[in-house]
C-alpha cells in the first residue's frame, strides 16, 4: 500500500511539473500541505505561476477550482454566501459563495479588511460555514492557497499572528531558472492545462490522508521536533515563538512529507526540510514586520544548528 501511495503522489507531482517547471521542491511542499489537510500562504510577486499551479492541482485531483480576488470592499458574504428571501416560496434560500469548492485561490488576501479575512480563515479552520444559525459543510478536501504581494504595503491589511497560524506553510515560488524559463517560452501554447490528466480521485485522496494518519513518529523524533519548537521560545531574536498548535502542525506536516518521500516513518531530516515553511510565518521577531527575510533565515539556521539531531540506535 505504501509503495502504491508513493507512486500516486509522485505521479501527481510529475503532472503538476508539466505546467510549473523547475519548482519540484515547492510542488512537493504544496502536495504535502494538501495531504496533511492544511493550507498554504504564498508571499510572492505576481506572474510566477501561482494561479496556474492551483488550477493544475485541482484538475489533477478532479476537484473544483474557484478564485477570489480580495479587495478592500469585499464582504464576508461575498466569500461565504448569503441567505436570500424567495418571494415565491416565502422562504430564505442559501446561495453558496465561492468558498464552497475543493481548491480555492485567495488572491491578495492582505488587500481586504480583517473582518473579511477572518471569515475565510474561520472557514479554513472549521471546515464549515455557519450562516443564520445553519451550518454548511465544506468539501472534504477543501484546500486554500492564499497569496500576498511582499512588495506592496500601501492599502494592505497584514494578517495578524493568530491568523497566520492557520496556514500550515508559507512558501514562495520565485523566478524560474534561465533554462526553465527558456523552455517555457519555447513551448508555450496557452493550453498547458489541457496536458494535465486526473491522477487522484476523491476516494484515493481520502485513502492517502488515512495513510498520513498512520505514519510512525518515534519518541526521539518527536522530542527533537519539540526541542526545535522550544528553541523558538527561548531565542533572543524572537518575541513570539511557535505555539502548541504550531507544534502539532509541524508533526502533521512531517508525517505527510514522509509519505511524499515514500516512507511510513518520520526522520529528523523531514523536520529539517519543512521547518522553514512551517516556522517562518509563525514567528514574531524583534522589529516586527520590518525584519528582512535574510534575518529570519539566519535565525532558523541557528535553531537547526543549536538543537542536536537524534542518532538512530
């Protein structure tokens, strides 16, 4: 079963790589978040392929895709839906919002008000929407990829730490390598999505998530993970470290990552690989939002060096 699961995951990443060239590590982490039942925040410049990547994932997993462009005048009802009175039936009818989908692209999430942000982030956390005392479940595999532009601050509403914690990973695609971009230019047809085939069904995704649940975490590896977490709470350059919810997310993500590597157990290397994506957005450094990303990277490297890696006996 493990071999079959790993083969399916590899095929999924291969399929996505048909469209998103040269970013296999980012694709693997995105699939990891998807299998872990988490969500991803992309802080990236426009035009590097975020929308195409989400569409590709949706098609390869036979899921519905929706996109919301966040603006200052966007209301919670524009995301969740609204109850409308039907004069013919003399009853209220719920009109589903775009959040009722499998894969959702929340574009420029920091351009809307905190109230509207909170509406989406609550749906992400609870996996359902409550309108007028009625609860409506979301798709079993509901997955949000939110984006924000790191270069523009005017007219934006930065996500507070408690909201950032709702995202399993924070990633950045970045510019492609020269050869990958040349290949993109030479082979562009405008119909790249037509090349993408369905790899996973809904039942197969559910099965993969159950396998993630059963991935083994040795006590020494769990202790190592917790030592990394505690190192963020005792670092001179960090004001706010990883929360207990963050440590649970860390282990969950490591289990999913181990499966993408073809293993039924978590290794210290898995934790090291996902640490930047899991920790970066959950930490508040001295200096707040003005701290350069290079300083954050340096602190994460310090933590990895300070905490001893458990040795297999």
